[in-house]
C-alpha cells in the first residue's frame, strides 16, 4: 500500500540557512499534518492543512511557514535555522473527514534535519 | 498536567511472552480517540491501533489489542506472543475531538520495549 512520502530524508544545514521539507500524502488523503520530534522527545504538532487551507496550528515558530498545494502535497519552509531546530520532522496524512469525523493519521518516514 | 502518561520508560520482555504497555490519559472532552504508534530505531512512526471513546468493544489488530477502561481513563496496549521485531519505542497518543475541534495528536513520552531472545 502507498505510504506518505517525505523528501529529503536527511538534511544538513548551517545556522541561519533556510530549508524546505516536502510531503506527499497517501493518495485520496486530503489532510496533512506536520510534527517535530526533538532528540529523545515525543512528537509535537506544528500545523495542519485540510483541503489546502490551514486547519490547525500548534507550536510552530514564526520562522516556519507551510502550505498545501492543489495536488495536496505540502511543504514546510524553515528560515533562519537555529541549532534547536535539529529534529525529526514528520508529515502525516488522513482520509477526508466524514460528517466532521477525523480519521487516523498515517505518518511518513520523517526528514531528519541537522543544523550545524 | 500531562494529557498522556506512560509510566514505563523501558521494559525488557522475553520473546514469545505477552506484553502490556501502560497508558493513562486525561481529558474532559466526551469525544476523543486513542492511538498507539510504534517507532523503531530507524525512526519511522508506524500506526498500530485506534480506539474511539464511544467504541463499545476493545480494538484489536492482529497481535495488538487495546485494553480500554474508560472509567479509569486507561488505554493499555497488549502485544501477544512478542517477537524480536517488536523491539521499539511505543507511543500512546490522544486526539480530543469535541471541545477543542482541532487536529493535533498529543503524544505520551513513550515506552522503549526490548524483546530478549
């Protein structure tokens, strides 16, 4: 079965640089979520998109922005990178909502970002 | 206050034995969903099982079952006949569906499970 695709899988950046992470949801999934997992931590919700509109926002720094495109893929843009941004970034996707009921989120393999 | 509490930071279990991973949750929302995810050392987050707050029966998926005790706010994961490949970090997670009307899943701190040969 098709899974969530994330690229790149690994990324090394210098402080103050920018990074763009891409996420391709499972086919027919219209909702995309982004999570950040620091070393030894549990994942923390950043932001989500439903039908190309921002749906919910968590603890996402102002230096980060994201969007969902017409083909439902999403990109997380990170600027002025800091050492503390080093983490595993997950994208997850879910099926369309039925009568407002949210579906299970399926996670991608993650992008491991290292900021030097 | 912690929304999801996993009291076992680490567990060692003999292969082929059954395993129970503890999870308690805290919410005043009448509608919520509970999840378990597995994270191997390679890093991916694998969905295992889901339990809705209004589901009458405990969820099961192959060797995984969720022991849902609503009154105790407990959602323990049971893995039957453990295998070496079950060695991983396991996260209990919750989504509050009613009052907050948001999308985020809140994770516990995880339990690292080691299966011994």
